[in-house]
């Protein structure tokens, strides 16, 4: 079981007058096969937290640990832009992040390409695919390493609403089949309510302001009144912490 | 509109096209050439011996192309000799320039160390390199090769440094997030991202290297294209000098186009050509997108009152 522990995490960028506090004294624990969303307005440190968790950035202060059954956990990452190597084919993009290139590994990559409906696009270059397809390659890549933890940073925010909706459904299915720990960053409250079991609300200045539980069964239907109520409650939380801009 | 005006319009349009402009250029050159000969010989009749007629130059070029030459080697052997020198010089310039450019792109100290020298080498006319190298290395192949290296290397350095500074940091972060090894990242991210810059560097080094090489061969060579131009000069054959230089320019241009187009197609096949159609397709779990094609527009529905969801139907 994957365990994420964050203790007294503090992150600053720049020095002197340029100093920006991106995260301030964040403490949290995430364990098991859960889908956790991190929600907050732009600039409140969501990406920074994910980058520290995945090792792209180092904290100014504090500690993070990500383990799986006591050993360091393997992580996958889906970015806001697909971040594919434009000069490698779709299949080679998946192979790039693998430990080896054995037949079994190739078969696994093919399996995840099939899962995102791109089984026949392995030989294409990313530039030959649409934005939605590129993002699905990014999702297949993250799943293909069979990570214990999956980090996703606003993966659907660049896509049109219709494509984003179908990808959310797809992600939900894949998550339920593979039962990974997912940490999903979004600024879209509706998206968080639709997908997650737990919502961490971040406020300006990088503070963790609230920790909400969503116990409705999946798949969640936006027209279900309970979902609408939950969404309204999350917005109310933002009002209480003063994160909603009043102009 | 009558047939006559259509034809006239078409001819007028044809004359304004870029192709017509291109084809007109050599004709204008030829006219200027002939006119100059007329004017100069009218003023100074003895110039006839010095000013070559276009027909003389063409005849000379034809003889060279058919291998019928008075020079010690025919055109093909000579160009092959020069090409080898250019190749060796370019490989050295690319290797050395890549190492220095990488260093300059990655480290401010290394950049500060080399920067002024790169600018100085860049500003030096290649005639100076050619003269210096033939003095320093005497007659032989070293002088021409060193001249090619010195002419080409600043372009390689500057391009590689630019490539390193334009490093795709988002891809490096991606590689780090997935725990990809350093060697793997260099091979699949760094080197491919530098390829367009290397390519530009190679093209510059090649185009300028040719010129440096020819000048160096004039002064310090015992054979090669530059030396052969000098050979015709020493033999007082103006049509030989012009004809040989023209042949050489044509050879260099054709070779450049052939080689770099090939390489470009090989290295940049991942770049979507403008005519490649983007494959647009959506995930569609239930195949709901495969709607039946019905005649006429769909009936209007009021979704604010409808209780049935479209997925149900
Ligand atoms: N590399 C960086 N250098 C300087 N400031 C940064 C950097 N990355 C993020 N920041 C700053 O840290 C804050 C949090 O950014 P980020 O984590 O990207 O927010 P979010 O993802 O929630 O929109 C912002 O004020 C941003 O300007
Ligand atoms: Mg962000």
C-alpha cells in the first residue's frame, strides 16, 4: 500500500524582494488506493507540491516521503501539457520511461496504449496526433510504468470540454481497474467532485485550508442532486477561507 | 472575354511569377556580360584577349565535364580531393565545436573563457586564415583542412550554445519525474533537441568551409579545386578561371542540396509536414458517436425541461 507523508513542508522561490512563498507549513497524509484531488486557485502552490512529491523540485524546509509497502514508491506523472518527446514515436515515448525494453515491457506498453484507445498509433509521432490523443499518450505513459502513485497536474485543462469529459470517464475506469493511489491537481471544482474520494483545499499562500471527504459511489453523474450538493459545499468552503475573489 | 485576352492575361501573369523572375536573372547576366565586352573592346581593343566570351567559357566547361582537360587532373578527381579535405575539416569542426559549445552553454565560466575568441575567429576573414595556414603549415593538406576548421568552428560553437540554452526543461523534468537515467536522458532528450542546431551549424560550416578551402588551396595547396583555379590563372586563361569557378559553385550547391536534404529528411522525419492531416478522433466508449445519419436537421429539443438523458436513448 502506498503511503505519502508530508511534514512541515515549506517552499520559497527567489530571494529578497522577489521572494515568493509557494507552500507554507503543509502537513498531510495520503494512504492506500485513493483518488485525492488538490483544489485551489492558480498560484496557490498545487504544482509546486506535486513537483516536490515527484522529485522535480526540492523543498526549502520540511520532509516528504512516498513509500509502498516500506520501500520507496514508484511514481508516474501526467502533466498539463503532454510533454512527449516530439522526435520519438508514441511507442518509443512509452519505452523511454521504462527500466528495460524487453518483450514483456513492450507488451505492457501496448496494453496501456490499447487501454487509451491508441493501440494502432504506436508508430505515429506525437506531432501527428491531436491534443486529446497526445494527452492520452501521456496517460498511457504514466500507467505503463505500473506506478504505485500517480501524480496528475491539471491533465485535462488544455482540452475542450467534450474531450476532457470522455478522458475523465476513461481515467476513472483505469483507476478502478488498477486501483492506484492518485493525486490529482485541478482548479475545476466540478472535476474534483466527479472524480475524487478526498479533496484537499489549498488557499492563497500555499496553505492547506481544508480536507474534505467525498463518499458518493462511482460513477458520479453531474445531474445527481447529491453531486450538485457536494459541489456547492466545496464552493462554500472556498467562500469560508476567503479564496473566492470578491470584486 | 475573347481567347486572345485570356492568353495575354496568362502570359502577363506568367511574367510576374517568381519562376519567371528566376529564369530572367541568368539572361540579364548574359546580356550584361556581352554588353560589357562590347563596350570595353570599343574603348580598348586589346582587351579581347582578357575578356572571355560566354561561348569560350561554355566550351571550357563542357571540356571539363567530359574529362577533356589540360590540367593535371580532371574535374572529378580534383573535386573529390577538395571534398575529402572539406569533410575532414568539417568533422573536426563539428566535434570540437560541439564540445566547446556544450561547455559554453552549460557553464558561465567556460562561456566567459571562450566568448571573445569565438567572436574574434568569426570576424576574421578566411583569406587571413588561408594565408596564415599556408605560411604555418607549408604546402600540403594541413593548411586547407585547418582553414576549414577555423572557418566553420565558430558557427558550430554558437549554434550548439544556443541549442543548450534552449534546452526543453519541461522534458528534463518529465524524465526526472519518471526516474529516467542520465545516460538515457542525454540520448533521447539532449541530443535530439540539439539536432536542429547541429544541422544549422553544419550547413553554415559547409557553405563557408568551401570558400575557405578554395582560398587556402590557392595559396597552400598542391592540388584541389582552388589550386586548379590558380593553375588556369597562371596559364593566363581567363575563361578557365571563370569556368572552373562556376563549375565548382554548381558542384558545391548541388552537393549541399543533395546531402542536406537527405540528412534533413532522415533526422527530422518526426516533424509533421504541413500536408500531413491531423488525425482527430475522440474516445468513445459506447460508440455513441456513431450516430445514424438522418436526412435533414435534427429536431429542436429543450434541454432545460427534458428529464431523459441523451445517453439513455
Ligand atoms: N520556478 C519558479 N520560480 C519562481 N516562482 C515560482 C516557480 N514555480 C512556481 N513559482 C511561484 O510559486 C507560486 C505557486 O506556483 P504553482 O505551484 O505553479 O501554483 P499552481 O500550480 O497552484 O497554479 C506562484 O506564485 C508561482 O509564481
Ligand atoms: Mg499549476
